[in-house]
C-alpha cells in the first residue's frame, strides 16, 4: 500500500507552499498561467523537483476555484503590506523616490 504524497501544503502563515519547500504555490501558478512549461518552472525553482511542479499544477487544475480565492486573498495581503511600507518609508526610500520623480516628471 502506498502513501499519497501531498504536493501543496498550507504553512503556519496560511500561505500555500509546494511540497516541503518554501516555494509559494502563487509562483508556480503564475508561471504556469504565463505559459511556462513544468520543466522551465523547475529550472526557475531549483528547490522543487519536476514531480513537485507537476503535482502543484495538478493540484491547481483540480482546485481552480479554491486556489483563485486564495490568490485573491494573497493579493489583498500584499496590497496591505505595500501600503504599510509606503506609510513608513525610510528617509532613504523617500529621497530615492524624490530623485526618481525629479528625473521622470511625466510619471508624477
């Protein structure tokens, strides 16, 4: 009798990871949606085996609704983090942004 391998797990921060790695499912799904082959994705994430990549893609395809909802939640989390870091930008970041605006006034 064989034990079924789990290709996707949710860590202690509610982030979906591929296998036992720290690679986020988000990354594999994004690469897959961009048309990258599993072999190319494997090259991008050396911590994963080709089996892990295929397993993660299979999981995504079998649970599209659930994964898409997770990805929407992740987008919200990242947006909150981005806003928080912009609020508390260090003086160095502030100076760099001011320099960028001065060099490219059409972006301001």
